[in-house]
């Protein structure tokens, strides 16, 4: 009797995630506890090390998350990319707790986790976090990584040359993102309340804000509104002294950014990503954490469910073999391509409408039209009538500023001719 009582107590102390900040070692301990309690629903892994040699932990959640199940998409959340923006760390730990304790008790969550693998990285910048202090609402201590680089300015940029050397945290996220072929994701920040979507930059932006429409503008607006309207009050749009109609903004319209993670995901990894700002104060008192969890809970859950809207299918060649790494585009959105997985699977989030999928083999493209209806995912397999050649490693060619290149070439030519 006593033993039963004690083990129930122990069980409860492990299961009940409190509302306190977890430092890096307690964060790791919590993830390890959860993965040992739910071995069949989790896979805990590190994608690499920070500058100060801390593990960059990810917990994958889903029914046997390591097993390949045909057409089961992978999605992700990354928190605490700026080490001093900390609310996301705790909110994501509560999301881990919510998913795992709801599996088997809530049919919506259970079937979602049966059909999706959710990868959660509560902290992309554990070194920065260790420098930050509670109560510092607007500061920058701990924002960058240990080498002083802002990780959300550290990715290769589609529109501009990014001179910053790629940091270990960035390299780890890039390798990881390409390895899993994530379909949908978000990265979480603090400092205001808004859902921010691509593009974040444009050629020669010089810090001048303007709306930069990406080919999937309609989809991104819809995804961002899913978050802002499911959030307790983000959609009202007036928070923290800022004004964002409906709680959403185009990234470059807010302010242009070179080297941001969301544009890199979208252009270079075939993953639709938005950036979420979820607290006015970057490092608020721990007593505010329950409110942040309840404000974001439904938004976090429902946003990822959007991965099951749009189109998905398998690409076969003319011999009936699946085609990995085929280059795919949606007609009219040709600037952006995405790839089939190692099993020939593809997924693309789209709003309702009529579309044409293009499958490229370098010379020809196979096209097939389809319709997406509200809240549904359309199954569209491609059986090619001609060989499809898998593409190389580069997904979308970077934007090449033709005029400057020509000017520089002219200058060099003149120099050679006249001096
Ligand atoms: C992890 O589990 C142990 C007991 O196995 C418990 O003492 C500890 O508080 C837990 N840590 C966290 C952060 O949940
Ligand atoms: C959990 O995983 C183990 C090892 O892979 C397996 O033997 C067991 O059947 C699984 N249990 C369930 C309920 O899926
Ligand atoms: C089950 O989970 C869904 C999604 O989070 C939620 O909307 C619903 O209220 C939950 N149902 C119960 C009975 O808790
Ligand atoms: C989820 O998968 C498990 C194991 O395959 C199955 O027993 C269960 O019925 C599924 N639940 C739902 C709601 O899909
Ligand atoms: C709504 O947002 C503000 C930030 O502007 C926050 O301080 C407040 O607590 C929120 N209210 C509710 C009910 O979530
Ligand atoms: C492209 O299509 C043409 C006409 O259907 C065909 O003759 C040619 O072999 C195709 N080329 C490749 C590389 O598939
Ligand atoms: Zn930030």
C-alpha cells in the first residue's frame, strides 16, 4: 500500500510540469523524463552542440515517431532562438506535456499524433539563455549565440549575400531541416505579439520596410491567421505598443531582415515556416507563465494541424518505382520548389482552390491538376509517363542581382583595357 502510494507520488512529481523556468539542465531532465515515460510516443535526440558545447535537444512526438509510415508528415517548432526571449521555452515544454498526456485520452490529439510527427526544439540558443536574466523585458543580453551572432540573421539569404559565418547552432538546424523534409513549422520569439510570414527581405532593402509578396502569400496569411485567431488575443492586433491588423504581418513590411530562418525554410528547405512573437516582455516573471500557456495552447495545436490541408501524394516513375528528391512546383508559384522524400512522398499546404502540380526532370515537366477543398488534404499521386530524374542538392537558386554583377564586370573590363 505504502509502495503504491509512494510510486503514485513519484509518478505525479514526474508528470506534473510546473510553471517555472527550467534552466538548461532541468530542461534536459524533463525531456529525458518524458521520453522514458512515453518510449513509444517519443524520440529524444540532439541535433548537435552549441558553441559552449551544450546539446541542442529535440523531442519528436508521434505514434512510434521513428518508424516510417507512408505519407505521415513531419512538422517542427523551434523556441528560444534568441536566448533572452524565453517564454517559448516553457510554452513548448507544456506543449510536450500536453501532447503526451492527451494521447489516448483525447481523440483529436491521438489521431493527430498517429498521423503526424511533431519535432519540438525548446531551445536553439541554450548558451544565450544562460546569460539572460528574469525581468529583462527589452534588453539584448543573451540574444546572440556565444560568438556574438544573431541566429535569426545567420541563415543563407535568398535576396542578399549574408556575410556572417554560419554558426554551429545554425548549421545543426540546417542539416536537421533538410534531413527530415519538414512540411510546416514555426519559430518562436518574444518582444511583441504577432505572427510574421515570408518574405522577410528583398534585394537592396537597406532597412526600408515594404510588403514583399511571396508566391504562397495566400497560404501564409491563412496559416498566420490560424495562429492569431486561435491565440487568446493576438488577433486584436494592438499589443505592446505595436499595431498589426489581425495580429499578422508580412516580415519585410515590419522590417527587412537578412539571414532569417523562415525565408531559408521556405526557399531552401521546402518547409512553410512563420515566426511567432508571443510576449511583450522577453523574460517576464515566472508567475505569468500559466497565462502564456493558456493563451498559446490552442493556437500551437491548431497551427500544426494545418499540415493536413492542401495536397499530398507519391511520385512514381514510368516503371512504378517511387522517385526520391523529385523537384516539385505549384504552377504559378514557380519561384519556389519543394522535394519528394526518400520514399517519393510529397506534401504542400495550400488554401482551397484549383491548382496544377508540376514534376520536373530537368527538361520536361509532368503536370497534373487538382482541387483543394476547405480543411481537407487532396491525395494526388503522379505516375509519370517519362523518366523523372532526381534533382541535385540545391533547391532554389539564390537571387542573382544581374545589374550589379554586370556593372562590376564592366568595371573590371574597363580596368583591364585602360589601366
Ligand atoms: C525527472 O524525474 C525525476 C524522478 O525520476 C524527478 O526527481 C525530477 O524532478 C524530474 N525532473 C523534471 C525536470 O521533471
Ligand atoms: C512499444 O515499443 C516496443 C518496442 O519497439 C514494442 O515492442 C511494443 O509493442 C510497443 N507498444 C505499443 C503499445 O505500441
Ligand atoms: C481535445 O483536444 C482538442 C485539440 O487540442 C481540443 O480542442 C479539445 O477541447 C480536447 N477535448 C477535450 C475533451 O479535452
Ligand atoms: C492511434 O493508433 C493506435 C495504434 O495504432 C490505435 O490503437 C488507435 O486506435 C489510434 N487512435 C486514433 C484516434 O486514431
Ligand atoms: C492580451 O494581450 C496582452 C498583451 O497586449 C496581455 O498583456 C494580456 O494579458 C492578454 N490578455 C488575455 C486575456 O490573454
Ligand atoms: C521530353 O518530352 C519529349 C516529348 O514527350 C520526349 O520525346 C523526350 O524524350 C522527353 N525528354 C526527357 C529528358 O524526358
Ligand atoms: Zn527574437
